[in-house]
C-alpha cells in the first residue's frame, strides 16, 4: 500500500487537549443529569492535565454546571455549536503530522452508517476550525466517511480496524478493501492495516468499532476484550478474535504482547436489551488513563490490567453506567488533540 510521509499519532503521545460535547435536553439520554455528572467527572480529570474544548448549544447552561462542579475554567474553552448527540470520538477530528506539522482531518460523519441523525454533528469540526479553536492548524476534508472510534494507531504506521465497520455498505461502499487501505495510506500515513474479522458486542450501534474491542498500547502491547463465559453469546466470536490477535505480527515480525481485559458483567436497559459494556473503551490522557466502570465485581480487575499496561500513568475509574444507556462509553464521548494542535 502507499505509505506516505504522514503519521497518525498514538493516543498515548503527548496531548494539548480533548474535545467533548455537552449532553443537553435535545439529546435522548434516559437520565440526563446523571450523564452530565459523568461528563463533568471526565472533564475534571482532563482539566487537571490539559485543555478541554467543550461544544454546547447553550454555553451558559454548560458553563454554569461546570462552574458549580468546581472545574478549572482556565483550561476550558466553550463553543456554542448545535449538536445532535455527545459522541465526540466519532464526529471529532483526527490529527496527522507531516514532520512536526499537525493537520486536522474532518472526515464525514453520517450517524454510524445512516442509523441516526448527524446533520449538526457532521459540521462541528469545521465550525470549531472557523472559530479558531485549532489556532493555525490547517484543516483538510478528505471526502470519506470515518469515525474516530473505528481505527486504532500505534503511531508507527500500523492501523487496527474491523472489517464490519470500515466495509459497511452505508459508509464507503464504492471502495474495495484494497482501495480503503490505499486511502488510509495516503491520508493517514498507514503503512499497513490489520483487519479484525471477528468480535462484536450486543447493543453496539457502530458495526463493531475497534475501540470497544481492541486497543493498541505502548511497547507493542495489544489489550482486548475477552469473554470467559462459554454460555454467553459473545464467547465464540471473541474467542475467534483473540485467535486473530495471536496471529498478528509487529512490523519487525514479532508477536504482539497480549493482555486480556475481564468480561464486564451483563448490563441491560430498562427494556431488557443488552448494553455494550466494555473496559476497552478507556481514554488515555497526559499522565493518566481513565477506565470506564460499571459498578460490578469486574471493575477492580479491569483497573489492575490497565495498570500493568500503563505502569507510569495514574489509572482511574469513572462510573460510566449512565453513558452506557446511550450504547457507548468513556472513549466514545471524547477526542484527543495531540500536542501542537492548539498552538
């Protein structure tokens, strides 16, 4: 494939800030106050270490709530922009580097393959750029449907993704797998793509975003969701996914170091539908890792695994049960901005 001079950094590289979108009455949360509380918990952890760009249709409401929560406003920038929802990972920008120079990429967002309205969310990155949110960082529009949660980068030219998402007929159906690989090479600087063919979570609306299943970590580590219950509907698909990961090799031809995350206990919504609880949906920020918690006995074990993988960072749990009712988790509502983007 065509590997160009661009580079998509890994999430654990130094950051300038994180983008989030304020949950408001126009978003269909079952318990809006609880989701706003979780949002502020995450925002508090972020603003201890870097900047936060918060998008909200009503910045007075969002600002008052965050001020009442005691957040550090010297590290918060509020932008009054209409939003459909709260999933910044998927409508937010991806950042690539050419040498030391960052570029913001505004991919198309169509509501995870035309499942949900996205007419406001699809405009957010351009509106942020128009208001100077990214300082002098250039903005490009690649003309391709891509959500940030659908790909993982090791920062060294390898992209990890799932075939069910990137080959979804309602995203870029006019392109073959090979053409998509070439596109990722040209635009993101991907020298190779590792495709995961197995694995999904019940209740997931994203066609198996990789950030719910498998994550790259430093030192050629892959951390992944594993199911140890043979009676669970996920057991066989995730077992097959683990076998795929065992077959993957680094650029140097060595096996990856694999760390299995515990299987989150079953969580269902008020109508009895299963929700996609996963510990893989953690967020890496400067000096810390924030791990979603679901109030079960597996939470502590998940924290322990992440600490083994990130021994030099503070690992904290965030109660994400309210977010889970929207069929996503912690990583899904955030998008990091690497160092250099905000000037």
